[in-house]
C-alpha cells in the first residue's frame, strides 16, 4: 500500500485522538491537537520507513542483475526487505493482496502510535494496552483488509481450471479484477 494522502492521515488521526481523549474515562489526557499531531507524525513516519525499506530492497534486487536470473524475484525481494528492516531495527510488513494493510502491520503501527503518545510529555497515557487496541481498531477500519472479501477472491482464483501462482503478475491482475467485481456486489 502506498502512503495515504496527508489529509487522509490527518482525518484518521483526528478521529483516533477524539476517541482517546474524549472517552470515559479518557485513555489519553492532554490537548486533542497535540494527540492528533503525535498520531499524524507516527503514522507518517511508519509509512515513510516502510517505503524506504521497499525502495532499498528493490534497488538491491536490481543491482543483482543476471545473478538473480532463474530465481523467484518476489521471494528474493521479500528476503531483501526483511534483511534491510532487521538492519534498521524494524519489521517490514508487505501489503496484503488488494493493497490493504495486513493485521501484523496494523498491530505494529498501533504500537508505534501508542508509544509515540506515551513519549509525548504533554500527554498522559493511562492504559497503554487499551490505547493500542483503540488505535488498532481505528486503523483496521481505515486501512485493513476485508477478510471475507479476500477469502472469496482467493477461492475464485483457486477454482480456475489452471493453477495461477500467487504473487505472479497474472495472479495480481486476477485478484484486482475479482476484488473489484465482488466489492461492487456488496
């Protein structure tokens, strides 16, 4: 998933901050605007980090040239992403099919946001676990995949008369086509 527009991140952060600062009891004490900006910065930083890792991995794959001939480029790219992320001390989470964020990425991003809120001196965070769960819930609504839709699309591809390898260009095209078709029906 490419990074969402700044205005979209701002909207998500504002809603999250509202849920955190205006709940009873408040999960985060402090100015709403500060909580919103802290969340914007954390989400923007997460997307930027993931983008840098992806770009560095693609550059490394390109520099391999002919030595990568005959190898599965997607597996190589995943391995390069993991290695680069480990060197940076973070975890890389590739988008799931359909360009949405998977559960692991949403949880990691929620923990990043929760940590940023806790580190902000003008904010008070009571229950970090509750904050993480609330933020993850909002991120799931905004960025998460529709698991039922994903399951239906994968079943449709699997039911084809021939086997289409997941991750191949044909598989990605079929996934987008069936995803759009099923989404319109819902």
